[in-house]
C-alpha cells in the first residue's frame, strides 16, 4: 500500500528568509521612509559614489532613548553599508520625530 501526501520535493524546501529575519522590532512605528519609488514597489537606485539622503519618521512610546539606522543592501540582500541617522539640524528638526542621514554606495 502506498500513500501520497501531496507534497513535492519543491514544497519540502525551506523557504528563503526575508532580510528582516533575525532582527528584533519592538513597538517602533516607522513611517514616511524616503527615498521611495512608487510607494515602495521598486527599490531606490543611485550611482556609485552618489550620496543618497535617506530618512524616516520613527518614534517610541515612553521616555526610552531611540536610535535609528539605515542599511544599504545589494541586489542579493547582502549588507553593504550602515549609517546611523540623526534628527535634522535647525528648525526643520525641532519637535519632530524625523531622522535623516546619507548613504553613499560604492
């Protein structure tokens, strides 16, 4: 007697993980991420050596300190650069939860 569970070799493969797997996210709302192409449908692109201004609005409940970083990934998902973001200088950053920095692909 043989049985067929309906599974194939392809369905038994472990699915590839997302780039966010293994990272811990608490209750940190992140919005207004820039740059964005067609609402995030496509990745933003730049030429090597061209600085890209990146930013996001991020905050946390309570009075704990918050740090925000932007990570540049290559097309395969490998980390190429990480930069710590900071609140914008001057009046533009006063009283906001905006964070900005510059990534420069090489």
